[in-house]
C-alpha cells in the first residue's frame, strides 16, 4: 500500500542545536505509529513540523502526502490536508460549552451568527457515535472530571475527521478506565482508515495500541520496528543509547549531616482537582551533596522546588527543616532568609531584571547586607558583586552593562552570582545549563564542584541526562506524584531512571 | 566629530533626553517671540506652577517605576485641603491643622494600599473608584462650598517666600524632589521599586517583600497629595472642593514625558522634574506669545505623543548601535 505520509530527510536547526538530524519515516493508511524518545529527543520538533507550526522553509527536507510533496506554511494548511493534533496541555476554554470547545473554528451558522441548535445537534450526534456521555450545552468549567476535559481536547481533533491524527502524551490526566475509553475510540478510527502518530513515554500504551514504533534520540531516528518484533527492554536501550562515556564526573564530597529535610510535601494539581502533582513526598539533602530530582518533564520536579521555596503556595502542604530546625516558608523571602537559593528554569521571566545592569542584578537578593544607612553602600556593593563577577568570569565590558545585552550563558552566571552572594546553604538548580553552550556548561560544573567542596548542598533538576547522571551523588525518580526509586552513585544510570518512569 | 558622537551617545542613553530636548526647544521658540520668557522672575513663575505638580509627580514616579497605578490623588488634594480648612476654622494651631491634613492623606493611602496590595484588587479601576467615592464624599461634606479666609501666617505658606517670587512652595517642592531622587536612585527601597517594576517574579524570588514595597509607594503619593492640598488652600486663601480634580492623568502624562514607562521598571525623578517643568512652560509660553489658551490641550497632547515617539526612536538607535 502506498504511504499516506512520508517525511524525507528532515533536518531542523536552532541556533547552536540540531533538533532534528536527517529524520525520515513513512506512515500508511490506517497505521498507528508510536514515536518514542527521551526529553529533548526531537519528538515535539517533529510534531511541530507536521502541524505546520514550523512552516516549510524553516527546515531542510520534504514532506509528502499521498506521494506528492507539500509545502505547509501554517497550521491551517496542515489542517486542510487532513492533519490534526491533540496537544499534551489542557488548552480548552473553560467558560465555553462542550459543543463550542469541540467545534471552535468551524461553528455552524451564517457569517455572523452561530446556529446553536445545529451546533448542539451536530455535537450530540458526534458524542453518541464515540459513546462519550457529555451534554453538549454544558459549560466546561462545571465538568468536574478532569479526564473528561483532556478527552475533549482529543475529541476536538477527531471531530474534524482527520486523515492523520497526531496525539502527544494524550493520557497524562486520564485514569485507567478513561484510557480504555480513548483506546476504544481510536480503534474505531483505525477501522475508518485513519492513521495515527502516537507520541508517548508510556511504553505499555505504545505496545497495546501501535503497529510500529520509531525511536528518536538526540534528533536522529535510531530505530524503526514493527511492534511484534521488539521488546520493551530493547526499546529502552535504544532510547537511551550507549554514548555515556563522559569526560566529566562530579566528585562526591557529600557528608552525613542533613541540611535540608522535606517531609510530607503535597502539591495539588491546579487544573485537576482529583489528581495531585506531588503526594506526600519526603526526602533529605546532605551537606556537600548534589541531590537530583529525576523524572520526565511534567513529573512535578520544578514544582517540588517551587513549593519548598514558597513560590508555589496554592494548597501546598509541607514540613521543612533546615539544619534540624523546622522553618515556616510561606513566601520566597522566608526561604532566602533561611539560606535557600533558587536558580529557576526561565532566567528571563524569573531570574533576571532585564532593565538592570549586572551589578544591580547580582546584589538584588543581598541588599540587606549592603546597609549603609540610609542609602545602599555603593562602594561595598561594587566590591562584593565584583568578586562574583570576576570569579564566575562573566564576559561583559563591565559590571555596569545591562544584562539584556549578555549571552545566555553569561546571563545564567549573573543569576548564579546573585544566589552565591546570599551565602546560601542549599542551592536549587532547575535546568541550570538550558540553552548555554558546551564551554560554559563545563565552567558551570567546575563551579558546582567548588561549591559542594565548601559544604553547599545542591538540589538539581535537569532534563539533560548525561549532565544529571554525572552531577548527582544521589537522586530520587519522580513519577505519578511519588518517588518511585532512590538511586545513589553508580546506580544512577539512564537505563535505571527510564525503567522507573515508563 | 568624535567628541560630538560621544556626547550624542550619552544623550541617547539617558531616558530623560526627550524631555530635555523639548524643554530647550520650547524655551528657544518662545524666547524668540517674547524675550521676557527667560527673565528670572518669569522662570520663577514657571517654577511655582511646576512645584505643585512636582510635589505629587516625584513620589508618583516611584509608584510608576514600581509598576503600580494611582488615579485618586487629585481627590486626596481636595479632601486634605478641606480637612485643613476646617481644622483652621476650628482654630486648631496651624502645624496641627497641617498634620491633620497629612494624616488624612496617610489614611487614604493606607486604605488604597490595603485594597490593592492585600486584597489584590486591580489598581486602575480601584483607584478610579476611590477617586469617584472621595469626590462624592467631599461634595456631601461641603455642600459644594469653599472654605475661605485663613490666618495670615497660613496664607504665607502659599503666597510668600524667603525672597520675593521664591515661594515656600518652590523650596519645599525642590527638597521633596531631591529626597525622592535620593530614595529612587540610592536606597534599598528605590532598588526594590525598579526590581518589582522590571520583573515582579524575579523580585519576589529574590526575597523582596512586594506587598510592603508597593504599599509604601501608595502611601507616599497620598501623603504628598495631601501636602499639595494644604499649599493650594494657602495660596488661594480658600479650600476648594475641586482643588485637585482632573490632575491625575495630567500628572501621569508629565511623569511619562520624563521617561518613566507605564509598565514600570524604568524612570527617574530628574526626568519627571523636566516633564513637569515642560508642562508649566507650555502654559506660560502660550500666554507670553499671546496665543489663545484654547491651544493648550492640543499642544500638550501633541507633546506627549512626540515624547513617546522620541523615546521609541532613542531605543531603536541604542539597539542598532549595539549590532
């Protein structure tokens, strides 16, 4: 049978990163193809090319549909070709009705007026067909079951009768029964000849649903299998690869002394009342230790850091002890005062003040120490921030340069310098080397070595697997709101971590 | 040539430069028509008008740098003037009458700060609501009547000074301006204003108490507005129910002309000084050149837009100089 979709030698570059490297695959009518890979393997880039989010010309290579090359320049051209996508995030309109959510973009009626009667009838017909028990006229906010809401974002793609349906982690908010319901709908689509690209971390689901599977790693397609010719273990090994010979290995200098103890951390999910992001999590971090929070994107790793630090407060319950003393942290100021520091994932939105210069950014969390009543002691400030400016080798004309003019790596160093100046006891690092180049990364690791030798404890979240493995002395792996395993030293390997989450 | 380039570059880097350019431009234009404009006594007249605006605009700059919004200080001006007038009529000693007016400003500032920072109501609408409520309250309390005839020594506050034409108002306004310039540029509080306006989340994570800092900025504006109410009552020998109405947006424009961004994070008190001087300069210049004062609003509106355009041009220049 002729393939309905072919992707030929597609390469997509971002500044400094090769997101997709010469990827080719084909999809037949009625075929369900699973796409597997770790964080950053290139799955979402692939998806965005297919959906037209990255228009033709922004990547190399070609897309063929029904054997003919197509140039998709927007999402709507992709939709016109019959490609629909259901996204991982719950992007629905909570204050609109079920019917409006499903039919948004092609509401029936005239040019200016919506024909609601027709809308509800069409939706009712569709919902009956897929046997989903929802009232088309119900406002979405009143649908208390979150699984049903995720179901709607899937149905929204299906109702347009696509030829190719792309599903990105469609079951993250669903319970077992709801997953079955979704699979039943998808099986129905298979009979109608719809092809599906199924992106998922959950290998069980891939094995249950898909006919074949494509493995991506570091932007390359490393393997293609028919599903009955491959085992789960083989897939895991292919996802992880074996290129683990790192030149860098963090020296373990951790002690037995507990600096930070977190007990019964509980973080509710703001969108889904029945599901918690984190359930009763407890862990301890020792002086001089690099402690890792492993897991996939969306497992709640950053939320754990934010909740401890007092950035995230809604419904969070926790008991925090620092050096054996229980501390109430209700806002970040409490955490800073207690000796915690938090280098967040998004330096532009929560790490820097772009309008300020390097000196002002570095001193921002330590202004209390620069008291020279009533003004800031500027001479002392320049001297203190200058120490970190030089130690971290921030590259800029001077300390008075605005941080907006710096490269990503140097900006990250400014944020780090800000926290080091507070003389913190525990440093939270969330994706600390995201978007910075290899040389700067290596410098960053050396700094962490030096800090831990001086007795600082580091809590690390990183999706860069080699980095995570080489830095961590000990880690827990988060999935489904719980610590699935605790690994230490040589046990921390990619295979061991992935095994806990798939 | 190189030197000139350097000066140009320096000028470009200052956010006050559009206001400065326009202050000078108008000065040259008006002087060309009528040279009395640059005589010291006329300049002092302009400064006197400036000082009433500046007294509020200086703390307002801090508030706007912090990314906050206040649309009710005009009614605070009126209410404080009237409070002061009543106290004087009850023969309360002058210093206590003034303190009473300031206390009234402080109370309204606290109310506003609690509604915005603790309860979390949106600033624009809430302060607008307070403005309406207060102006209504003032009419109810006064029946729309002015309170007139104050003691000589009180009137002196607004009508005299250490030297002829160098009124006390000017001196107090300049002192207040210097104080706020110092607060904004040199102190921890000032740094917190810039940080909160520049990036709220970063400031919060750095341990800055956002609620407290924005609260202070609101109270500062209201207390200074009350002070203006006192000065206005003294100057006109009359506390009027509408003494401050309609000044809110005007003063915010003055601050913006001085280079402060409406979104917060940037601005200086020096720029605001220039912005307020520019507004008084236009008023005065129109009179001296015998242009109908009907032109006033038209010219002011054009200047406001021009200032924003100049600022945009300046930022583009800086950006292109970097490449």
